[in-house]
C-alpha cells in the first residue's frame, strides 16, 4: 500500500485523498441570511447527522485553500446563528453546482441559481422550494479546526423543524427510491443514490450471528465464495444440522443431466435447477465441487439464505 503522513503532502493532495477516499458524502445545501438581509445558498459535502435527541447535524464551511478566506455561510452563521439545510436530489444537482460559484457576498444565490425561496417557520433564512427535504436549524457551536488555509469550521446545529415533501414518503418514511439523493465524490464526480445503486442489508437482530471465526474451513477456503458471501453466512446463528440438510436435499428429483446444462441455467439465475443438475452429475460420478459452490453462491446473491445454507453444508459433507 502507498502510505504517507498528511504533513508530507501539499494541501491539494491532502484534500484530494480525503475527498476520494471518503465518498460518496451527503451534501448539505445550506441557506443562510446575512445581517444585511442578503440570502445565501451554498453546498457543503463535509456533512452528516450526529444524534437524534436532540436532532443534531454538522457541516464544515471550511476556509478556502487558495487564500485562507472564509465563506459567506460561515460569517452568516456567526452573525445570525440560523440556517436551513436541504437535501440535494438529482433533479437540482446542476442548479446546486451553479450556486456553489464564488458570487460576491451581496449577491442572492436563490436568484442566480434559479431557486424559489420559501419562508421558514422558525428561522429567518429562506427554504429552497425545489428540494424535497428541509431542516430549519439553530447553530449550537462553531468549532474552528485551525486558522490555516483549508482548515475546517465545524458548524454544529440543532434541527428545530423538518419539512418533508409527501411525494418522497412511503408509509410515513422517506423512500430512498423517491428522494433520489446525490452524493459527492472526489474531483468532479458525484453518485446518484437510486436504481441499481441502492441495495438492502438486513441489520443484525437480537440474535447474535456465529461470526467469521466459527465458519468451517471448507467455507472460508472456498475459491468461489466472496467476502460478502462469508459475511452473510457468518451472520447466521448457526448452520443447519447435517441430517436435516440431507433429508431436504434427498427429496430433490434427479434428472438426466449433462455439464453444459449447468452453465445454461446459471445464466438464467435458476439456482434450484442448478442444484438438481449438480446432484444428478454427482450421482453419475462427476465430482466437481464447484458446481455446488456456484449454486450456493447464486442463492446467496438472491438472498435465499435457507437454500444457500443447505447447499453449503451439503457440499462440506460430500467433498
């Protein structure tokens, strides 16, 4: 691995490694108002949530790397102690990018970027109508992480009111497919959190999984199972008992199979037929363990854990 201490790097390189390796990052699209009443809008990708009681978020209107100056958002927060933080969705990402331009402090970014201002309920800064999720916030503290160019300013805020478009909700929750969020990567890259980019992983329940260290060697030493496959298996409390597995698999009807049939059904994603073929070939003397491991892996890919674990245990007993 390439290893280096940040102090050995120029500022641009330090910054680039942070942005490239900590990604995608949520984007805080922050509206503030100056003490003279000028609206300001700016995006910040050093941003996240840090607690729910009270609801607490933080973002960093950092010092500019090129000249060590501070941003209008930073000064407005110090002057007024208020902001509204919005979600950035795919529908407004280009307008958001426009708002990130270095306009003068007396320029209204709502007007420049084509956003519609809405009155907030509890704070003075305006809300962005085009964003489906708004958080009215009070500044709790501004923690300065240093006075040099590129230094962070940790704006810690309490959320005092949510505004959520009903169009992005399903059963009272924000639906990730409907909100269509955008995240920030390094360089000019962004990530769209929608479509195939979204996937689900069930959280560990109250039952504690067996853990990676308890997996039999025949599973851990497989050349077919990936680290994610092993994680899924290790999440289970225990493997199914061998005798029960033999009973279930013994009920599968065999057929007159040829090896080329296996790949055909693998392409179709039909892991149940793959197992029938693997068992039939095994009965005829074709002892290729990989047929069974590929079958189990495909079942794992489809999150059919019961089926996959039966095949995994059966394979460990037979080979």
